[in-house]
C-alpha cells in the first residue's frame, strides 16, 4: 500500500522542525531585511541609504518580527486553552515564521512594483498579506489542531491583528508612515477580504472531505490531525478511528519451537498479520511487541499478508500471542530435522528446511524487487506444500528483502503467483532427518536507528546445525531491504563457519516515520550493518546446543484489521480526494485571491 507509505513521508515536515531559538533568529533576520529592502525601494522617505537600511530594518523588526514572535506564543496558548492537539511551542513559532515569510514576500513584491510604477503600495500590500496569512493560519489550525473551524478562525486572527496594530502604533509614534485610506475604508477592506478568503477555505475543506465522510464515516481533518499527533508524540488516538471502520477476520499463525535442556530456547513465529500501517499505530511495531511477550529468544518473521491485514489497534496483537501459547500447549517435540535446500522457478526463490513434522519455506524474489505476498497466495503455497510433502505444518515466510520504488505486492493475477506456486513442485520431500542444534543471538543495534531503517529489535540471528550443515537465519527489524544489499551480506559472510544463509526483514512499519515513506535497510551505513551480521552469526554459533523442535499452525480468530474492503476503500477515497483537490484547490484559491487582490488595491487610493 504505497499510499500509506507516502503519507508517512509527511512526517519529515513534522518531526524535523528547527529549534525555537533558531526560528526566532530567522524571524529577526528576515523581518529586518524585509523592512530595509522596502525602505530602500520606497523613494518617498528622504533618508540616506544607511538611514533607510537602519530605520527600515527597525520598522521590519518591530512590525513583523516582534509581532510574529509574540503571536507564536499566543497561538500555542490559544490552541492549548481550546484543548487542541499537535501544537507545541516550536510548531506554533515555526508557523509564525512561515506566515511572516509569506507577508515579507508580498511586501517586497509590492515594494518592487511600487518602485517601477511610482505608486505607494506598502499599506495595501500589508493588508493583502495579513488577509492571506489569516487564511493560511486558519487552514493550518483547522487541519491539524482539531479545534473546529470557528475557533481556528479566531486564533488565525492573532498574528495579522498584532502586525496591523503594531504598524499603526509605529506609524503614530514615528510619524513616518502615512495612511492612504480612511480608517473605515481600511476596516472594510480587511473584513470583506477575510470573508472572501475564509469562504473559499471553508468550501474547499467541505468538498474535499465529503468523500471520506460518506464512504467511511470519518472526517478527513480528524484523520490528518490524529496522524500528525502520532508522528509528534506517539499518540495512538488514531486507532479509535480505525477501530470504527475495522473488520474482524480469521487468519493463521505458524511457528517452530526449539526446546533445549532448560526449556524453550527459541521461537520462530510467522503470523499472517501485517505489521502496519505506520509509526506506532496498530500493528506497526508488531514484531517487537509480540516477541517481547515471550521470555525466550523470539523471531517474528513476515508472513504472507498485506495492509488489508493491519491490526487496527496494538491490543489486537494479544490475539496472536494467545494463538501461539495455545499451540505451544499441544505440540510434540522431536530432535530431527533436514538440511537446508534451495529451489527456484524463474524469479521465485525458496529455501526449505524440514523440522520434525513441519517445514519452513523462505520465499524471496531477490535480486528482483518485490513487496508483500497476499494471504491467499501464501495459503495456497501452504496447502500445496503440506499435501505434497505429507507434513502437518508449513511455515511460509515472506523474506521481504529486495525493495525498489517500483516494487509491487504479489497479488492474485500477478505472474509471480504462479512462479511461487510452481516452485513448490520442485521440493524434494524425501529429505533425510538428522539431529538438530540451534544457536541464537540478538542485538538492538543501538548505534543505528530509524534513520538507517533499523527498528527497535535490531538484528536477530538463529543458526541451525543439521548433519554438520549450518544455516544462518538472519532477521532485521526493518521494512524491506535495499535491492542487492541481501547479496552483499551473503557475499560478506562466505568466510564464516556457515554453509547457508538467508536474510529477512520483519517489515516493521515503525520505521516509516521519517522523510522517506519507505525506509528499507541498506540505504545507509552498509558496512556497519554487515559487521553486525558477522558478529551475530559468530555469537549464534558459539551458542549452539542440541535441541528438540516442534511446529504448529493455529487460527487467529476475530482479530480486527483494516480488512480487504475498508483497506481498499480508504486508499481509493484518499486517491479520489487527492485527484479532486488537484483541480479544485488551484481554481478556488486563485480565484479567491484574485478577488481579494482587486478588492484591496482597486478600492484604495494609491
């Protein structure tokens, strides 16, 4: 679901804002420069160039800078008083900076045009700019603060009113800024201009959000504001909206349990539940949350599932845990397993290992790009492999380890579907069984983080030794892997004491909260990541001990997910909103701005 990941890319505008001090410094600089430039362009003032720069800079700083700094604090307090969300002081101050920058551009353009035409446009440019930033502020508050239209409009007036008020006071006390219009004319210009612009904004939002209200019963602005709250503070309030539109489904979880002399040594869990949609919402951090529910070493790999199977809330992960614990009560252990074997069919590649009465099938399309494998396809592979090889359980793992921007999910009707299903026919089921040893190691990779595509669980490695063949199962807590990085890792460990290796990712969407919507591991710091792999394999080998193994397949019943219907509905609705707004927004706002412009500059005397 690329749309979800594209939405995640918005977070770069939320999580990487400058410090308050830096924002204020930029305000001071821009306001001073704007004032100086306008005085230099205005030939009315009989000052020297130095005097124009200094006095104009003082004018800009006081009228634009001071008022914007003050409004940054007032706006934040106003939003908090009205129980709004998403507005810390750094956000409010940055919004004031943006608004002041818009006004500075308009004033400078007015100064340039006035210089060329010989007209004095400062006052009208200031009024036009203040009306524009009033509309801009109102739109932002309404969109992200969750305080409603009328309250947003009230708070949206603070900055432009402060600017105009300080402009009047500065003019009065310095006796340098004349007024081209009467007070009544100025007030009429402001009121009518604000009404025109605010009507355009209100109409735009109502039209834009009507499809989502009609199709899903949720407000577009509610969705946006709660999404931003998650990006800002990790708030899970968005889950309440998703719970209202979620669908209960029944899916599967398969797992292998390895029991040593001190009890269960390791769990290899493969839920057919998708770790999404993003951030900390729903099941996005499922691989870590589920693994932490068990006291032993636990790998949670990516089972066949798409965003249709995103849990709507973190609590839904408990149902996966319960299914695994239920299965653990009834499994029968044995100390036999087969060697690891590879098979391929066109682009589809699988690695197969038999464990007791079950089998693991690791699927990948590397070196070709791919994304999620749809549940029904995994279920078909599971059923076919169980029937062919006469096993009780087939653990189908989507290694999720070869990403490109063009990568698409493996969905019904794709040619990759038949490549996967047909490769099952190549499996040699009469594999000899030998005693089994397992060694484990995990490292949070604390030196790396989401910026490098690494989630909370870092790296987990399990080495399985069967008849002197050692196979390393390496799992990164990340969302897919940069194309060809898998092969780089495989090549880098050839000198280690292993015979086979497969590299997987959990597909955690907890890393999808930075500038890139998609954030596969391997884009940055490849050498450091490879060193972690080498260390994890060596440590896992040192941890080898004889174990018994058991496998199981359990149903996860009534887990509430996005569901295939609502998932498609949500994305198609968002797509339709984007398509409509691309047409409506420019036409509506440009028309409104043109009317306001004509109203202000035509009505006044220059």
